[in-house]
C-alpha cells in the first residue's frame, strides 16, 4: 500500500490554511477588494463584445461613479466606452427604472430574469483611463514555478485521472473566462487552461480531481460552492505539499475569496473531507509511481532516483 497521510501532518497543514485565510480576510486590502469586486462585476456577453470592439485592451471597466467609489477618477479627455444599458419595466417604488450609466451593473445581473423594455446608451471607462488609488490585488497569486516535482506530479495525476475514466483536456485560457480549469461530471471531463506554469497546472488538476472524488456536481444535489471550493482547493494544497510543492500563494487567497466572511470556520468544517480526498489522490499517484518504478527496474539495473517526495 502507498504512503498513509499522517493525521498530524494534515492537521498542521489545515491549521496553516486556516491561519492564511484568516490573515487575508482581516486585512484592509481584502476589504478594498470586496468593494472593488462589487463595483467591477460582470457585464453581459454582448456588452463585453461591444466594449472590446471599441477598446480592445479593456480589462476592468466601470461607470463614472463606480470609479469614484473606488477612489479613482476618469482622467481628463478620456472618452467613455459605449455600452447598452437595459431599461427594465417599473415594478415598485424600490425597484425603479434607472438609466444612469452606473446603474447598468446592478440592473444587468439582478433583474436578468425580466425582459428589458428597451436599451439606451451608457458609458464606462477602462481602469487605464482612470487615476487615483491603486486597485487592490487579488490575494490568490498565480503559481509561476515550473518545479520538477510539479512536472512529475502532473504526469501521474493525468494517468490517475485517465485510470478513473476521466478525460483531461487543455483549452485556451480565453475559453475559460478567467478560470484555471473546471470539472464537468456529466461528461467526466477535466478542462485545464493551456500554458500555465507546471506548479499551477498540477495544483489545478489536483483541485479538479478533488471535485470528482468529493462527489461535487452530482445531478440534483444541492450545491454550496463555498464548501465545495474549500474542499477542492484544500485537498490540492495538502496533496501538493505532500509532493513538495507549496501552493499557499494561490490557495489561501482562493479559499478566502470563495468562503466570504466564514473562511476559517469553513476550513475547520471541511477538514475531514480534505483528508479523505487527499489520501485518495495520493494513493492513486503512488500506485502509478510504484508501477513506473517496477517498469524502470526491469528495464535498467541502475537504481531509480526517489522522486517527488522532497519537502
Ligand atoms: Zn473548483
């Protein structure tokens, strides 16, 4: 049998995760980020295309007053980017038809189920057209390492996934809308973003495998994304750590982002699930490793170097 994860080791890792998440969530930067997320949230696909046709390098767009609320202002002489503002039927005094550019954002999401009566032209500005206080950085920083450990782990995770009957495919990041990967239970497919660093890719594949082995996305099951994401990312953290890859730069911020104010509490709640899923993935990987070693030993009399265990 493969290596057994020691409960004390996992406990220590979970404590690190909990502390990391709680440090992020109690920082000023975090509060600024929450505010920015609320102001800069998604536009409809049609409007995104419309914005890009006028401002191809746009990344973060918001209306005039939303920028002010983020302590930034539109620079003199910058032309607004036109978007279509859906105007919805009047319902009640608290749900009035609004038409200023800045009300586009809430209108598009909160009233998406109602049909707009008509559209009018509104204006937004990309953040490069604004100046003022810097935008808060997202606490989940992409892993940029290309460690030998990660490359070995990645190959073995792919084999473990295939052995489980899952398809692992790579897609252009633009098709993933900012995600690094996802798992689709109905088609038993894991999609990974192309051209990410090996550390990031190995961690993401662990994360998606954890969604699979934790039973997430079962048809008809009630979903709690905060719990599911903490389970998947926590598992990836433990597995990667076991194979000598430190994912804390990404993991702590990711879990903080999904778990809202409840971060550390949620990490405590999902600890047992993380331990189980991490053990499953490690067993599968070790099994592959043992088989590879057997094959290599048959092929060559030289001793095979111990792989992927460095800490
Ligand atoms: Zn996920």
